[in-house]
């Protein structure tokens, strides 16, 4: 089947709404993250009409079964059904959810499937709803996102020599390269402890210094790949010290 033909009609695809905005008088434009087709733009015609079956259904952070058709960039939503099972996000968890969505919108190309990332996103929403330490949950997702999009971090070996990272050693993490042993003359890259790198590799952020340095490193990497794009949710979260 050609790529064009495969875009014509999709049935019962598991998806989440990342963003929506009004379109014309009664419709919505949606950016959805679907499991088998990646990020897809859809128009939901008449979704804002009072009697529309779609009204109130197309919410963020809720699993939906979506059907759509069309071979142009903006496809047309045909049907939607709520799948349930996902607790509503509230408070700080809700803000964190919007942050995840903003990352996906800014870093993920359209029509580029990432099934493992989709599953990890769904699991992360559950973690945000159920757990209290949202900072750890965000670090895990940010790292997974970078890896799935091809920007994987080298965390357990040195970039230049493939020597194992030593927990007592200090390193410099250089963008597009990885960690290199720090010397008194080192000026390039971000200083980071070997323990932090190994803790990140294990998704273990219980150590205060590892939590602080991993946040700095992830922010450095995200800013690099965002190429100047501003994340509005991150600006809001700067007021929440634990994140």
C-alpha cells in the first residue's frame, strides 16, 4: 500500500489529543498522538455544536479510539470513542501533562510512528495521576523521548574511549558527543558527576545531587533540540521549585 493510500482512511486508532483549537464557526482542529501513525492533524467538523456527539469527548490525557480519512495534510475526523481507564489529571499533575504534550508537539514530526513512545506516554500519564514525585516522572519521560527520537544519551560509557563511567569521576557532557573525563583545562560541556550519569542510566533520581544535575543536563539537551522554541508550561513550572 502506498503512503498516500494509507492516509485515506484509518479506523479505530488508539490516540490522545495533544492540542486543539477552534476552527471556523463550529469545528475544532486537533493535533493527536496516535499509536500506529504518530502525530496527526485532524479537523473535527461540527464538534463545537451543542448537539455534537464529539462535544466534550475530545479531551487531552484521555485514551480515545479515533477514525479519520483524507489524503491531505489536515485529515477529517470521522468517529471518536472514549476508551476509559485513565484518571483525570489535577493540579500539578495536570500542568506536567501539558508539559509532556508541548514537548511532543515541538519535537515530534508529523506522520512519524513511535509506538514505544506512545506506550511510554500513556504509562507516564498514569504515573502522574497516581504518584506524588512528578519531577522523577518527568525526568524519565524526557530521557525516553530523547532516546525514541534518535537523540539518545550516552550515560554509561565515555564518548571518546568507551571506558565505563566511574561514579567517583567528574565528567563534562558535550552536546552531540557525550561525556568526557574532566581535566583542570576543561571548559567545553556541562560538568557532571559520574554518579549522576549512572543514576540517569538507571532512572534513579533519589540522590539530591543526581536529581539536580540530571535536570540541568536534560534541560540543556532539550533546549538544544528545541532550537529556540519556548515551552510555555516550563515557564509556569519554574515557579514550582521541586520541578
